C-alpha cells in the first residue's frame, strides 16, 4: 500500500462554489464556501457560520455526514477542481 499524500490547506480568501438543489427548492443554487483566518489556523465560512472543516460546512447544508473535500471539490493541493473557483 502506497504512502498517503498530506493534503495542503487552501489559502485564506479562496472561495469554492458548488451548485446544489436543496430539498424543496425549485432550482439549483450556487453555494459558496470561503476560507477565513481562524485563530492560529483556518476556518470555512458558509452562510454566515464559520466551521472548522469543509465537511462540517457541507453537513450543515446536506444534514448528513459527507466528505467535504469531495463535496466542495477541493484537491490535494488545496485548489479547486472546478475552473470557476475565485480568489
């Protein structure tokens, strides 16, 4: 089994966008996750709340456990897999 690469954290100020259709919505909406400074580390701001991980932010939207790195499409280098991420 190969050695697992250490994931790099995204830079403060990076915004990850994700389209998703919440239960009860008529059409898909774009949700944004912003990387913010939090004490000695970073946090993830979503809909006015700051979370300690992308997974916690995704869980607040989906109401179930989810891999936030996959949901928000954040790769191993801390960059967005999608071309429309903003800085």
